[in-house]
């Protein structure tokens, strides 16, 4: 009984400290709007903002490439040959992979001189 009495005296003497400690723990960890939960949400928002920036840059690059495809028939021929392995009727296509770490189906090609007019 004496120990229980001394614990009760200790708690009653520092009751304001324990109340502040309880609300501090509740505010930081336990509440649905806790600082911990907010930190997790802020991290996910930052990650989503980075993803949006990545998609914006991809969109700009794709838009630029689309405009080039619309305005330049040589670009259409180049994309058809590189991405879709299309050939002229009398050509043979050889896919050569020189780098073992390159993705499957990577094409190594020599640049076509600008003065050569590809068939459109």
C-alpha cells in the first residue's frame, strides 16, 4: 500500500507534466491528423509532384516529336525503320545487338546522309 501511495503522490505532484506528455504523444502519433500522418502525406505529395514533372517533360518531348513527324517526311521514314523495322521491298533487315546490356531488339544503324532522299 505504501508503494501505491508513493506512486499516487508522484503522479499528483506532476499531473500537469503527464497531461502535457499525453497530449503531445497524441498529437504526434495517435490522432488521425497527427504530425506523423501529415509527414507521410507530405512525402507522398512530393513524390507525386516529381512524377508530374516527369510526365510534363515526357509530354513536351512527345509533342515536339509529333510536330517533327507531321512536318518532316524523312522523320516518318526514320521512325518506321527504327521502331517498327519496316523496309523497302528490295531490302533485307539485319538486327544487330552490340551491347549485351542493351534492351532486346535494339537496332544499330548508320546515319543516313541528309542529301539522300528516302522513299516516302
